[in-house]
C-alpha cells in the first residue's frame, strides 16, 4: 500500500505556513524513522527507546497519521504492555496489530507484530493461538526463502518462543523452525558481555549470584516460566527471587529492575 502523496501547498495557505518539521513529507519520513528506531530498540531490549518511539507517534498531529502506520503504533503499545506484565492488555492490542499488519507490511512489520503476538498468546496460556500467529511467517519463508523480518525481531523474543512449551497439536516441524530462527539470530549477534569485577559491582553487593542470573534474564525480556526452564528452577522460585530483587533494589516493577540491570552492566559488540 503506497502512502498518499501530499499535494503542493498553495502560496499563503495554512500548509505553507507550517514550520518545516511539520510539513507532510517530513512527517512521513519522521514516522518511518520512529518505526525503525522503535523496532530496533525492542530487538536490543531498550524499552525506554520503544517507549520514546511510541510517545513520538502519539505527539504527531492526527492529520499526519495514516492507516498503514497503525500496526506499528499498536505493536509498540502492546509490546510495552507485555513488558510491564499487562499480558491481557498486550494480547488484545497485539491481536489488533497483527490483524492488519500483513496488508501494510514494510521491512518486517508483519513479522514484528506476529512474533510478539505469539509471545503474548503463550503468556496467556494459548500455544495453539501462538502457533497460528507465527505460521504465516513460516509459510512466507518456505515460499520466498526470506527471513530478514523474523530475524530483525531480535534474539530475546525468538529465544522466548524457542524455549516455550508448545502443545502437541503444534507441528513438530513448526517448533523446529522457530528454534532454527532463534539459533540463526543468536549466530548473527556476536556480543561479549563485560561484567564488573565482583569487588566493584553494585549488583554483587546487593544480590546473590542466582538473583543476578534471574535479573539478567528479566532484562532480556524472558517470562518467569522461560527463566525457570532456563535455570532449572520452579516458576514459584523465580517469582520469589524476583520479589527479593525488587525489595533489595528498592524498585516496584520488573521493568524497573530490567532498566536497573542494563544501567549497571556494560555490553560490547564485536564487529
């Protein structure tokens, strides 16, 4: 679907009197940049970046918002709800985004919406619906060989799907494909995590080694069930660890805990 091309403004018209950054053509470019920046932030686990992209869309005048941008706007809203543990709200919003994302797909928007919808479906206890969300992406890959949209969603989201408990009615080949996507994304992202020395690490002085492991996975966007599976713990134990983490760091939500972790841990990307 092509974006409508604004007509040239008549001399002295209201459109011509707008400041340069509010001209329709510039607004269209800004929307594209907000969308790309927000999805890149989500893939990197930069939730404040996602939040800022969502705010940027909200600040745009309604006359500059076109229907083809609604999937990405709604997906940001749903992703932030998912991030904050508002799973039911996230599910509703992400279903709305995925319902129209294929019609206006650009640079992986459909994959972005569907991958995160699948995460929400799984967290709300519906693996069959989660599979229905991602099945079109596998069909697209089989038909075209193209996978870039899926991979741009990021390692954390794909790993969460790969580690999920899929029901028996989900095709084995489908689960294998999801795990292959996660493996491919991990292979493409070569990151060395540089941890502070124990004697100078604020985290080490406040948290146990196990609590730091839990906090790291929270920062990567994993749910309690996925963390439990990865660390061979019960979900109840993970929940207890998280409660202690919040108490010791004097924080209120898992989102705040994740932000705290990222501020106190440095990562170095190896080219």
